[in-house]
């Protein structure tokens, strides 16, 4: 969800015996530093833009393709006790489990939409997932237009599906704050006609906070709010905007009452031509942002500087931590990938 890295060079003033514009162009081409290129690393490559990335991604790191053959993977969620990884298939309308031995099984189907009228290939299935404080799994269900709770016995209930009496669009991604408040995004991807779908009841695409049974609209200005994560001190909330016309990650100050102040652009990759949009993201304990976007997983420091990118052979839509942050899982189109970090 990569900046065009501008090559900058300084040139001496040409004397009157210069051979003209063509000569200048040749000299600029010869002296301009080359743009960094992704170096092969297993099932993809690593782009190292800033030396600081070496402290995060080891020089010998390899991208592994662990499973494939799905439709559109999303929402990786790792279980510490078992080592299992759950992930969504948004178009397949199924939640699957990847075991440590590589075995893949279906956990829930249908997992995002219980109806029968969705066209083939529609993004009506499950998306982002997280745990609540009791270890239940919360699932963003596009087609059902709700956040569902699946308890350890497999019983599914609705956590939230309406705002001021109107159906949500299609909850996409979610994150808990340490005070127990749940923050989530609600773009229109689960509606087959998007913003123009006659089933859409809300006139905006929002960011919400659910706390103490009360649902609060925090922001309705983003066109396609998607991935969401807090900074380590929870003073900032990062939200991806999955809009081809405005490929940005926004950064919102979190106020004392849990609401959001005016957002600012954290990073803008609208000029990028690689496949993919800002989508799922996570933040590490040092405040670095790991965000899926055009061409791969973009790694930014807390100031928004692009340090490098992880580029599996398929464009990732989301990421998730495992093994206390030393492993990054990536759900990328038809497959699931991972890479070991420092």
C-alpha cells in the first residue's frame, strides 16, 4: 500500500565551450545516483532504501511462500499457544487455518456473508481479525456488514452492525486500545456497487470507536479508510486510505477522551504505479510502521521516512506479527508468505 525516490545530483556550471543541452543531459544521466532496486530474497525481494532497515530486516532474510491456491487472502491472525495462523479469503468467503506443519483447514464458511445473491468474485467475505481480552476472535464481515465475535466454542454473535440505526457499510479492519476501546474502519468494499450501491445506508465511510457499548463516529472524511493501528504509546492512530486517486496513510492524534484530532498525511504514494494500494498495516515496538501498499510492504520510521520494502512475488494486502515480532506474516492475493525479522 513506495515513494518515487528522486535522484538528486549537483552539477558544476558549464563553461561557454559546453556542447549544449544534449551534453548536459548526458552528464546528468552519468552522475545521478541509481535508484535502489529490490534484491532477490526467496519468494520475492527486499528493497533497502535506508541503512536503518538493516536493523529490522536481516541481510540474509528470505521471503517464504508458505501456502497458496486461494482467491484473495487477508487478515492474518497468529495464535501464540498453538502456532496456528488464521487468515481470511475475502472473495472465497472463508476463514482458514494454517498449522505449523503447513496443513490448511477451513475454520468458517461462509465467513463473511450468509446470503446467496453475491456475484462471483465479490469482496463479501471476512477481512481483518483480532482477539478480544477473553481470547475470542473478532471478524470483520464484509457482506454481513458487521463485526462478529466467534468464541472458543465456535459460537458466533454480532458485536456491532449499526450506527445510529443504520447498517454499517462493511467493516474492514480493527484494533484494540489498551483501555478496551475497539477502533475500526468501515469502507464500502463489501457492497458490490461501492458508494453507489442502493443498499448503502450511510452517506460516508467512517472510522469508529466502540467502548462501553457506545459506538462513536470519529472521522468521515477519508474516502477509503482501511488498515488501522496505534503507535506504541497510543498517542497516534494510523489509518490507510485505499483510494487509487489518493494513496495515503493518515496519522491522527488520539485525544484524552479517545476521539481523534485533525489528521495529517503520514505518507503519500499516489504517484506510485506499482500494483496495490495502502491496505493493512502494523506498528512495531519502536514505532516503525509496516504497511502494505503498491508493490509490497513499506517500512517507515515514526517520522514517515521510507526505510525499505518487502516485496513478495504477489502484492500483499495485510500483515501480522508472530513469534513476539520476529516473524511477519503477509497475506498476498492468492497466497500466504512470511519473513523472519530481527
